[in-house]
């Protein structure tokens, strides 16, 4: 019986990256032996055990056989005779197929160290094609390690998997899980570049895939291409360490530009409403959680109004607050402003340009929040006891006055 640290922990240690989680493989043991030594069995599909002291997971070395489409179509085999190399060969990439023993010796049967040095993601064996999640994982790793490229032969395999319909067998929750993790990495655009390059993005997110090649006005979008712009927006959100809902909103905010009539190019008048409808479709299909869905939907619908905020009247700004439920959920509104700022700065030459709309609308919201609705309601009831419909109008009028004063003051500072 021998224990090894395997996979990402070995890779990250060799890269000099902080190791967050360690995976262990045990060779030469049976489930009965593990239990006898105090390990607690927890694995459902194959034997995994919790260490009696550290509670870290230890998996018995295993092999696997493809039996059905999709990432769940596998039968696993564990046995005391399964070797470390047999376990490692089933892994996705050579850089993830290394192990380290208790003496610190690296076991590298598939030249993972060499691919690490050359910054290459290369599949370990043809078995790579059996699990479509590996396409998403390679793309996610590209977002985490943007200096790496995908080996040509691995990209060819991923193309073949897409053509064979393997990607279509992925369940929505798993697709979103991988996309969400990739969005939270260092350079999310690399994930989408890898997915586009092998044809997977067209199957997973066709609404996003069609944005490449769609032009925008050069005055406001020097990068011109909508797909390029969206990637710059999500990368800017990553640079600013934004939350996942903000990054999701950044990714989906301009989907409508892919379906506006070419007659409206490059200005895309009214694309916000198209974007909002497509966000609903995408979020329903991928089962995106409510917090990300709600912010993405609101950002898609309102980012144009936020960009025009300095031109809006006080009453129009209050209507914006009302549509966005900003009085009950002010933080979500502030998150939308952050997403809109990412949209503004995610353009060639715009990263350092001022975006006063953010502070401007926050100041207006703060002013509107100073209106005491309870007091106004009580006063209105006393004054018009038989006209309760006057109450919301009175509160709104007071908010409009407060916002008008705030924006007049704010404009003198811009």
C-alpha cells in the first residue's frame, strides 16, 4: 500500500502556485484495508475514503471504461492490482497526470513536467474523448493559466468530440458550474477563446458565439467587434476582482447585438430589449442561479440608460430605481452600476477613462433613500383621508425632488 499526491496539487507546486487542495491516490490497497486503518468510506461511484485525522479524501487507484454518452457514462474498476500509471493515464491533461510520493519524488509517466515548462495543455491519451467535461476543464484551465496554449492534436480531439455530439450530452448544471469557475479565473476570455476554437461555444452558448464579427460604432467602440468587446469587459471585471454575478452580467449584457437587423448596424438601436430576452433564455437553459440571472437581466436591459444617466431627468432616474427595485435591493443596483462600468471600460483605450455615471447614480439613489416613506404616508392620510391612492404619488414626488437636488449638485462636480 502506497499513497501519492496527484493532479493539480503537483502541477501547482511545480508552477510555484499556492496549493489549495490536495488529492490523494492509494495504490495496492483494498476497501477493507482502508476501513481497517480507520478511513471512512464516502465514495458513491468508486471507493473514496476520509483520512481518520485530516479528513482529506483518499481515492483508491482505479481504471474506467466508457459505457454511454456524456460525462456520467463510465464504469469504474478498483483493485489492489491497479497501478499508479493505470490510474494516471485516465486523467485529462499531462500536466494533471503527475504524482508525488511521500519522499517528494515526482512520478511523471506522460511528460507533464515538459508540457508545464512549454506552457502546453496536452491530452494524456485518446480516452480524453470519452468525457465532454474535459473540454470545459481545458477551457477553464486556459482562463486560470492564460500563458498556456492547447496542443494542436488536443484541439483536434475536442473538435471531434463536438462533432460527435458529446458536448450536447452535458447537463446544464455542469456546464454552468465550469463556466462559473472559469469566469472567476484570472483571464476569463481565454476560456471562451478555447471553446470557440474547438466549436464548443456554438453548442453551449450560441447566443454569445454569434457576437464575433458583429460591428459596433468605432467612436464608442474602437475595438469594433462585439465579441472582442464582451471579452474585454469580462477580463476587466476579473481585473477588478468583481463577484460572479457581476462577471456573469458582463458576459451576457450585449447578447442582443447578435440578433439586431444588419440594417441597424453598427449602432444596434434597441438591442437592450433583445439582450434581456436572450439573457432569460440562456439563464433558463443553463439553470443559472437567481442572483446571477437577476443581475444579468437587469444589466442587459438597463446598461444603455446607465450610460446616458447624465442626460436623464430626475423623474426618469427615479423610474430607473423603481424598475430595478433599488429601494429594496440597493446593493444589487450598485452591482449593476459596477457591471455597466466594466462595459464602459472594456474597450480599446477606455480602461482609464472616467465613468462618472456610477457615482452620479449612487448619489441620486442615496438622496432618494432619505425620503421617509412612512412619515409621508402618515401625513398624506391626514391630509387626504379618503384618497389613499395619493400616498405613492406623494412618495414618488418627494423622491424626484430629492434626486433633482442631488444631481444638480453632482453635475457641478463633474
